[in-house]
C-alpha cells in the first residue's frame, strides 16, 4: 500500500512496516528491500537509488539501524567506486576498504 509517498509491499505490524518488505518511491528512483522495525529500515537490506536524468545508480547492501546505514556493508557509488566496511549512523567509520574505478587524478 501507499506509505510515506511511496509503495510498500511486505509485512506490517500495527500499521507500520515491520519484518521483511520492499519500499519503492518512483519520484526519487528509490528502492529498499530488506528488514524493517516499526516503520524504519533496521536489520539487513539493500537500498538502490537511480538518478532519473542520468540513469546512474548507487547501491548500499548491508546493515541498517533506525533508517541509517549502520554496521557492515558495501556501498557502490555511481562512478564505480566501491566501499566495503563499517558504517556508523550513515557514514563510513572505522575499518574499511575503498576500491576506485579509476586512479585518483584521472577523474
């Protein structure tokens, strides 16, 4: 059904996204498939955001807490760069590795 400007298909608990489900918001090119806890992304899931103008895609696959990337995960940037490691409250934190699609300076 319609939820927060998008469409949600999956488990509900007391009217909130809870359990496993897929949320799509076409206006932002956003798709999240994974675990939910009381209306927030929480657990393991994959978020894909596609730029409607360029078709460029960014993807995060990993752990979530309170709607933020939190824990181990992999972030694929639209330019081909890939970060694998720890995220904390939505940001890279601690141990991780960055693989660049091009050598720095070639961009």
